[in-house]
C-alpha cells in the first residue's frame, strides 16, 4: 500500500483546506439522458462535495451519456482513468456503484486500478462490493 504524504501529488490552485475531488456520472439510455439524470447526478455530487469540504474543478467532472455500464471503453471513463494517473485529485465521487460499472468484474477492476493510483472512491448511495459497512 503506497504511503501517504509522498509529496509527489500536486493540486494546482487548490483552495486552502479543500480536498481535490473528481466526479463521475453516467446514464445508459436516451430516456434517462432526456430526463436530466446526468444533471441531477452532478448536482447531488457537487452538493455532497460542498458540504464535505471537497473542491471540484470543472475539468474534474467526467460524464458518459447513453453509454452502457457493462462496457469498459467509455469516453468519460477513459478520460477519468487518464486524469487519475496524473494524481491532480485524490478522491472520486460517484452517486452509486452501478454508475461506475454494472458488471461486478468491471467494478472490481476499476476500484483496484483507482486504489493502486492512491485514489479514494466515495459512493453516495451504496458501498462498493466487499466494503466493510460497520461504523
């Protein structure tokens, strides 16, 4: 497990006392897209971020509209995965685990990848598979 405080992480123009966070939202159908589900997800994520001391920069908002959660190759997710390599943010907010991926194998793959990069993923509606929910 990588040690914290390695000093290699930079956050440009980070607001003092605010934790840098990215957000990811996804809808899979045109109907969901038309009903504004992406916007409602983003609004909920931004509200949570504001209430909990997270800083969300516009370039740290990643979305996929009309894309299945059963595939790994999604434009917004691909951009998120690339951005996570740069470690400009340390946290990722997602409304629910099924917004990240529908398939359990993809969920586990993405969570392991993000963990290896030192990124903490926070789900507002449900814990990830295998998470300890006590406490």
